[in-house]
């Protein structure tokens, strides 16, 4: 199992033809560095595909996911990159509305 201590959502679209080196270059340009045990999540322009780059402390993993219907719920382009909680990352990868999961989706007033 790959250990992920933190996950980051990049709001700028990534060309899904990008391989590991291109995705790593985007991570460095966007986040400054690829930190060990961090996951960096990118989507294409239409938000129906995503790629996750994970630095496991030794090397890099690049995973891809494609939805056959619908699209991933994504932050608007131009907004700042978002730190994701584990539950939010799991919801995002499944295509669920990740903003409603975790502490950000807590109901505090009745």
C-alpha cells in the first residue's frame, strides 16, 4: 500500500498525455517541490479524467482514472490549489462531491 500523508488538488488542467516527468515538472512548478508521501491530483480540461502523482519517498507513482459518464467535481480554474483530507481524496477519486466530505462539509448550525 502506498502511504499518503497529504493530498493536494491542482486547479489548473493537465494534459492527460503527460507522463511521470511532465506531471512531476507541473508539481514542482505549482507546489514548489514534490514532498515524500504526498499525492498531487490533476484533471483534464473536461474534468472527466484525472491523474494522481505520489512521491513514496523512494520513487514516483502515477495513477490515472477516467469516468465514462459525468465528470469529477473540481475546483474552479484560477482558484488556489486545495489541500485535501483523506476522506475528500477518496470521494474525489470515486467522482463524488468531495467538498461535502470531512470538516469542510460539517454542519455547525441547525
